[in-house]
C-alpha cells in the first residue's frame, strides 16, 4: 500500500479524534468480519480467550464483569455464554472450560485474526507500533481513562 507523505507540521495539526476513530472502525471492522466467518462476535472471542487462558476459573458473573468494559455494542454477555454452551464450545463445571470443539474454533479464529493483524501492521515497525500504543495510552490517561494494557 502506498501512502501519501505530508509535512510533519501538517500531520501534527490533524485531529486525533478523527484518526483514532477511523483506525478503530477499520481495525475492528476487519476483526469482526474475520470472526463472523466462524459465526463469532467479539464478545464470543473475548470469552473464548479468557476461558482458554484460565480454564475452570471463570464464573458467569466474574467473566461478565471482566468483559463488560470492552463491549461497545450493548451485548448481553449471558447470551454469548449460553450460545457457546449450546454450540458445544464451552462447558460450565462450575467454572467455564473449552471443549475440544471450542479449542478448534478458537484456533481457527486466532489464525484469522493473526492474518488481519499482520495485514494491519504491514509496513509498521515494532518500534512504531509500540510508540503508537503508548501514545494512545498517554492520551487516554491524560483524559482520566485507564492506560493499563488490555488483558
């Protein structure tokens, strides 16, 4: 991809709200499209990743509390949990665990999202990526938001 070059003073005058919003729409839109190919939403993705990272430790209430701040669509997380259970991807015993089918689905979704991430970051060095994330974290913190890394 070629990108037009502009003088630094012209770039520095650009509105961060516009560019952060445009980046959000492009990146999240691409990730959501990749997940949709597995009939998943972002809340499905978050659920699967958290359960895979700590099997058997998440209760419904704890996982819903953890994931709620990431939800920008007003999704009912209980419905997401129930959907994954109905699909046979998730068991509740009493903490959530992935089934073999859930692990396979998560692996496919991770592969798709890794491809989207690689395309997103094409031509962006690790150093520039880290600088971008830390700059956004600083701006969020300056405005009273949490600058902690998402986990």
